[in-house]
C-alpha cells in the first residue's frame, strides 16, 4: 500500500474509532465491588478471588455448596455493576450463555448454568485453574527466553482445534451454524492445570448461518483485529484466523507483532507494518511454519485460510516436533511450580509436574493421554432457555402498576355490581345459591 494512501486510511480509521481519546476507566464504586468485597456470597456460590475483569464482565473463582456437605470449585462470570441496567450488555451476556451452553468440545470452556441472583446475571463455568497464553508469554519473557517451539505448537494446535469446532458448529437441530469468536487472543486461550487447552470468552461471538456479519460496534482487542474488522466491513471466520495468526506469530517469535505503546501506534502498525517471517526471530522455526503464519496474517481475507480447520490441517502437515501433554506439564511445572502441581502419593507434599518430591524423592510423572481418546467425550449440556421467575417479572417497568390497576378494576367492578343488586332488591342483597 502506498504511504500516502496508508496515512489517509489511518486518519479515517482513527476518526472512526476515536482511538486518540483517553481510555475509559471503571468507576471507583465498580472497583470496590469487584475487588474489595471478597469473599462474597452470591446465591449458592462463595466468590473467593477475582481472576480477571474486562470492559464488560468480571470473572471470579468460587465454590458452590450444596446439601450434605457437597462442594465443588467453579468459575463465576458476572456483568460489571455499571452494565447491569444496560439492556444491550445484558442481552449480549444472555446470548453468550445460550451459545456457550451448546458447545461441547474438549478445547472449549464448558458453561454449566446461567441465572440471576439479586438482579445480578451470572454464568457458572468449569474451573480453569491454570495459566492463559499471556501469562505463559510473560513468564518466559521474564526469564529472557521465548516459549520452546514444541510447546508453542502443542498449545496452538489445541486452541486451533477448539476454534475449528466453533467454525464448523452444528446446532441441536442439525443446522450448520458457524460461530465467529471475534475475540481470539492470548488471554482467551487457557492452559489448565491438567494440561488441557481451552478456548474461552465467547462474549463477543456470534452464531451465523454461514453468512458474513455486519459490524455495528467496535469491540475486541485492537492488536488482534483483522483489517476488515478494523474498517467495520463484513467479517466471517477468516477474522478469527487472522487473530489466531497474530497469536501464533507472537508465541513463536517471542515478540509483539502489532501492539504498540498506545492505540494510535497499534493502529499505525496494523495498517503499515510489513510482517517478516517468524523464523528470522526464531532460528529454530522451519520455513514451512513461516508459510503457514504469513498466510494466516494475509490482509486480504480471500488469501487467508478460510477457516480454523484449514489452518489446523496446515499446522499438522508441518514436520516439526510437537510436545505431548506430559512434556507440556513438565515445562509448565518448572516455570510455575505454584500453579501446576499435584500432591505426592507418598507424603502428600505439593510437587510440580515432572519434578521429584523433596521429602520422599518420589518422581511426579505428568499424565499422558492417548491420541485415540475422543476429543469431545463430554456430558451433553442442553441449550438453556431463560425462565424468568416471579420476582424478575415484577422488576419490569410498569408491571407492578398494571397488576395494581387490574386488582383495583376488579374491586370497582364488584362494588358496582353490589350497588346495582341493592337497588334492584330494595337495598337487600339476595343470597345466591
């Protein structure tokens, strides 16, 4: 693209998205309610730790307690206080619940329940104790190294499997309904403490019938947006391929691709940066991997992989070593022994995966899983339909007034009928049998 045209295009995009405006901060009261009131009771849940908060929702680690001492660890996602009366955000939150409940795949987060407690909408999800890719990247960078290529390829391949499932989603009626995630990024790819890789946060995802999506709002992470999403053109699954390509490039090279010091610099890089092959920054990366990454990052959607399934097939065709789950846990155990640990069978001491117990010298081997294991052997979760309760009905505007008017009208009607009966029979009521 010529420099003059790129500058003109950048000026239009900056005006379109107002990226020069200061970032919106959460109100002080929201920060108090998100971070400073824990532990906090929310219906049957005890929220113990806030593990993340974005512009729309907060995510908590919690415990659900039931009868006879039943207790289980879960993750609760709730809307931020300032959005709970915004019907647009509430509608998006409900759509996320309905959509996520239908997804049944080993590489996609499972949603167990959706409901309201004291006017607060919430999602109950499976416990995902572990690290996301952002934390893994930061930990490796803090040690002055990049993530080993076999580890990076293992995580990226599993994340691509989850995204490929979403792109080829078939609903409960047998209809092909591709899902566009729209927010694929390192923070939304989680490595659990057992080595499973999960794609999370379908809050911006949209269920389609194979058609492209009209963009009416500017949502998502700027550094991982495709050119068509930035320009608010129609987008489809190829926008997710671009975002995953950015994530692949950063994890393999150990360097940020488009992210700048501020939104303006990030937008400039998205429009003008010429992407160099990742092997120039990671000498161990094969040339075939350069071809895959650069095609996923092509600015023309027609030149990219058309879905995550095509990208996954290209990754599998590369003759490069890919770490097993045992090797992945061994690496993570050495990198974060306080997170990726288990109890020693001999003495009960917490030991990192792949390490020796300091007390009894027992080797803690990371679990290995067969490649023939079914990917989506999960308990089916039916699509949830919201069932408003009586109290939720009463919260709708005007409903209380309508009920009062109905009762008043019935009392008035009964009083009029009684007066007419008295006049017709000399002021005496006639007993009806």
